[in-house]
């Protein structure tokens, strides 16, 4: 959980796969590739850091952020750096 305005300042990752799942509220993402976005409840972000990426993320909402984040070593070193996002907040489970 992150309180409003709290987060993680600019920091590096190399050859990592990072998966973030927002369970409550919203947070920003800004990185050294010039990419910036807001991830909201139900959003999933996947980052392949490749040979290196600097990024930051902060709670920009009005309440505490609750999120899950998994960091793993990449299976392939120095792959292409990429960021992808998916919004599952409006997805309906199959009946």
C-alpha cells in the first residue's frame, strides 16, 4: 500500500520483467524512454527493462494505492525495452 503522494523515485532496472496489477486507486509511471501513463484500478502493466530503464511511480490518487508487483530476472538478456498496459476494470467474467 502507498499513501497519497508517496511512491518510488527514479530508479534503474536491467534485464528484469516487471508486472504491476492495480487493485485500488491509481498511480503514474514515467520512464527514461519518455513514456508516461496513469494506471488505474484493474490495470496491469508489464515492463521488459532490457539493457536498462529508469522509471518512477507514485500514488496520484486521493486514497491509498493497493497493488501487486512482481519482479523477475529476464530469460533473455538485453532484450528490447518495452512497456505495455491492459485495462481489465471493465472486463466481465464468463458465466
